[in-house]
C-alpha cells in the first residue's frame, strides 16, 4: 500500500525465500506439473522480472501458479517461469516500475543463515535488486550439499539480505575469485540498470 509501504530488506528477503521455495517445490521435479516449464527456463537464457501489485491486483496475482513467502508482513510470490513474450495477462498488466523503497538499516545478519549481499554502489532499484537476490539464492543452493540443503529447507528457507559497503564488497569479491566454498555470485547480463558483466549480488552460506 502507498500509505504503508513494505520495508526494503524484509521484502527482498521474502523474494529470496519465495524463489528458493519454488525451485525446491516437488512440482518442479521430473513428472511434476511445473517441470517442463521450469526445465525450459533453466536451459534458456534466464530472464528475471519483478512486478508490483497491491489490493485486488495482488489477490488476482495469487491465482497464478507459484509460491508465496512473507517476512515481517512483506509478501512476495515467485511464479512458475515461462517465455517473456507469453506472460499470464494477470501478471502482464502489473507495473514493473515504481518499485523503489527507502533504504533501511536491518543490522547484522543472524548467524548460520545464508546471506545475499547486494553491491550498494550499484544503486539498484528494489525491482532490479529483487531479481538479482532471487538469482543469488539459486546459485547458492547449487553450492550446498544435500545435508545442508535439507537443514535449510527444514528451517523454512530463511535468508538474510544485506547491502555491502565497498570494503565488504572487496572482501566478498576476493572470496569469489578464490572460489571459496559456500560463496556464489551473480554476473548480470546488463539488460537493465547496470553495465554488462557487473557483479550484482554475492551469496554466502553461513551454515
């Protein structure tokens, strides 16, 4: 709602959890009803689009197949992927712009929870950051072994999202370059907002 907008950090954390929950949903497994669409998305050049909705628009969007997560009253829904030029009309009419929110100060991330660090210097809108955070969770899940993944699922896909200042970002980038275990980065293709090849988020598994 315009009068009571969501917090930036909990909204991004809800996005991360929703994407993780969809990717690990039994319906995307072979034989599941979402498998073909999901597999086709993974095999193609993946695009990630964030849209905003409220009131009746949000309730209508919930009719489209997907997974919803809430963090501190902020709700995000990840939808079963499909071709960009064949978006469900209930989603296609939603606005992409106008997703920016004031920055907040959530404090340090909790221990033993995966953290998706966002490069603050890129000044990404919330919509752009949401797409990158969702991708960051995906690449981090690929770094987890099965036992760690099961523990994380049992913990409800809790994810922390934080912005990194230049000093921390240098440390994180060094960990990426060193191929440190439990660290994964997203390199953006540069379609919107940032230059091609930019590191947008770096995800770290603290578990």
